[in-house]
């Protein structure tokens, strides 16, 4: 039996008629940039989370970059985050000239160790960026309390955690701003790249809307007024659409980005958003099955912290003999993945920050032990039994 780590075709097959229909509708409309589907998806996404503003962008990395720029974070500022995450978390900080400051993680949840944050705060610190890694919410009460005490922003990197909850509230509504990714392998994924910024702060939303489209047009002028404390009359005339011709896009007020979610992706995501809670419930059922049936005591299984609703973007095991285990599962036809083999503080691009082996022992320990096994909503009972039996058969090898 061959089992993929993530099976996008299996997901497609469950909603193919709906996806094919909306894609053809978008093609026939010839309105491919911004427009009705994007506007409706932003509204549906904000309603789903219970947040005031949702601003779609080209990808999750751009979401982080634009969110930080909207907060006014700039060159030389410091942002505290975790080294056990995908590169874009730190890359986005570096991309605006700010400095990522790393804090070690907890061994059980893989999330930032809140007890170690305060030691890293300096006069240059402007924000804390917790990552809800693999779909498990970080310790947000403590993060928010520290941020309030030191007058810092909180940026939730929720790129892996759509639908996860912290003490009954969905992640994304807890900090000043939050960012999501719709990369195809995410729990809510499109057919390419896509991202979202969410916030309850109207000023942050105004700036983000301007920054995603070259700082131009009505939103650019609103942002300009906001930044400069002016009250210029807004030009809201619009005799065209964003695909063919919009006269306002030739009036620029800020240096921004070209980062828009296209209409095709928005239409696809509107279909999938209706399914996300059901899919996340199935992921949780799969995780429960693994937890109850994996009996191999040489492995450490993931935990769900108290007061959290983990959505298992990945199901992560730990082994002292990872490479041998991975080769064994490969021979059985079971795909695996290693996230993240080189911690961010030890990446060559960050040599200049001066970190070294031993600085973050928990992160370095996990980077050598953790691996993912298949996790997606469409896993069959037969596949799950096959995976569990193979893992349990490894006992004593």
C-alpha cells in the first residue's frame, strides 16, 4: 500500500463538481483580479473567525511582511519569535529590515516558551510573533500579558492553524494582527498561493489594504491621510475593474507591494471554507486514532495542551532513531516528512546574528527527532490501520 503524507487529489475528489463549476464561472467572468469573489471570501473569512477585517494577499509570507509594515515595524526594530518554524516566519522580519530574536520552544507543544520571552526584550523590541505550530495554539494569555506590560504588538503567525481554538476563541482574533497561509497543503488550501491578514484594528486594515496594491487608489489615499494626519478628500471614482482598467491605480501614496489574492483562488477557497470545520474534525479524529492505537513506546506522540483545539496540520512523532524509522516506513510505502531539520537560528543565512549550537537546546533536540506521518481528512480506516500496524511492528527492530 502507498500512502501519501498529504493527498490533495483525495480532497479534490470530494468537492470536484463544486470546484470545477466555480473555476469555470471565474474564467467566464474575465474578472480575475480582486472583484466579487475576493470581496465575498474576505467577508466570509472574517465572519468565520469573528474578526472585523480580513485583507487577502498573495501568500502567507506577504501577509506577515505587510502586517508588520502596517504596524510600523521598520529597519533595526526587533521581533521576538521561535526558531522552530518555517523560514518565512523569520524571513518576513528580515525582509523589512527588522531583526528576528529567537526564543526556545517547549518540548511538548513545540510552541514558543513564554517563560523565556522577557529575557529577550530590549529597547528595540517592537513585537512578539508566536507561531501556532502544526495547528496547536501557543500560550496566548502569557504572550498577551507580556506584550501589554512592555507595550509590544502581538502578531499571530496562524499560517498552519486555521480553525484552531485557544480557550474557546479561534486563533487569529487574539493578537493585534494575525496572518494565514492558503498554500495547497494547508488545512485550508487553494490551488496555488494565497494568504490573509486579519485584525480588529481599522487603521491596521487600512494600511494593509493600501500596501498590498502599490499604495495606490482609494485605500492608498486613506492610508496617506492616516499616516500624515491629513484629511484630503478621497477620490472614489472608479469607472473600471481591476483586471482591465481601474483609473485609481495610477495614483500612488505609499511604497507598497503587488500582492493580491486572485479571483480564481478566492472562488476555490470560498468552497473549501464551508468544509474546513468538518475537515478539521476528521483530522482530530485521525489524531485520536493514532494516539490510541500507536503502541510503540520508543515514540513520543503529540499532545494537545489544556484549553486548546489542535487542528493537526501535521501529526508529529518523535524518535531517537528517526532516520532508521523513516527508511523503514518508506519501505512500507508510508510517506513521512521532517519539519524542521535545521532550526532557523542555525541556518546559514542567519550566521551574522551570532547564534550557535546549544543556544536553544529544545529546538535543536526536536529538529533531530521529529517527523510527520500521513495526516489529512480523507485518510481511510484501512490506511490508518496499515500505518499504525507498521509503526507498531517496528518495536524491537
